[in-house]
C-alpha cells in the first residue's frame, strides 16, 4: 500500500470523495478497475489518506477530488 495524499476534513456537500485511477497507454483515465481507496468515510467529508493498494512499477496513476461549486478541484 502506498499513500498518495492526505486530506483534511472537508465539506462533503461541496467536495466529492477523493479518487485514484490508472491511466491507460492512450492517456485516458481508466475507472473500470479499483486500484486504491480512501481511508475516510465516503460521503461524510472525514479526513483520511488516499492510497494505491498494489502499485505497479512503471504504471501511471491519476488522482483528484471534484469541487461541485467552483473550480477548486483537482
């Protein structure tokens, strides 16, 4: 397990749950396979860590968090 980012408590009505996914060779993000998770409770805005379960050497991963009310997501 490899931690990617630690998140502080956040407003669950404004921000979505943090996510992580693998990037395919064509550059598109592939959400079809679960490669990690978030230790905070989903949908509640709890602080936690975003992680990759079994990182693969040479693989490219993308991660982020949706901002529903502005342009503060990433």
